[in-house]
C-alpha cells in the first residue's frame, strides 16, 4: 500500500494488504494536479480492510472498521462498520474490533456503548 501526500494516519491505524488511498479527486496523466490534493484523515484505532479504496478528502472516524473491498467516498462516523461499493454503515464496532450487538454491547469484551447524537449516528463508550 502507499500513503500519499495529504493522507494522515493517527495512532493505531491498521491498513490491510492492497488497500488504496487516493489524493487527487479527478487526476489526469497529462495535467499535473498536485496543487489539488484533498486531505484525508484516518483517526485513532481505525481499521481499513484489504483491497478497500479510500477516496480523498474524507475523514474515517475513531475505531471505525472499513471492510475488505469497500469503496469509501464520504466521511465515516466513529465506531462505524462500513462495507460495500459505495461504502455504507451496516453496524457498529467496539474498540477491540468486534461487531456490537443490537444493544451496543460487545460480546467479546463486554464494553457498553450508547448513541451520542441524532445526526450521523456515532457511539460513545460508557
């Protein structure tokens, strides 16, 4: 994998094999566009699965989990589980990486979470 100009990875980020970051939204071989780099931020503890593509200019939230092969083209909330093309939220994950149940409890480590706000749903550890 390559980390290009404009991509920032915070502590504890996992990047799977062959995943890809982009840095210019509409590149052309004949036209130099490095002055159009869009910054991408991957926050603490996030996981990006193998063969995922992260389009430039977005933020991936803390402890979010991007599934293998997903195409992420918009911001990802904290603790969100993202899959598909385009990527969409299909659930929530614990800091330990396990999917949370419907009550937002981790079956592996027992941590409990709650919904923090009503917009894009995010989760706050209790």
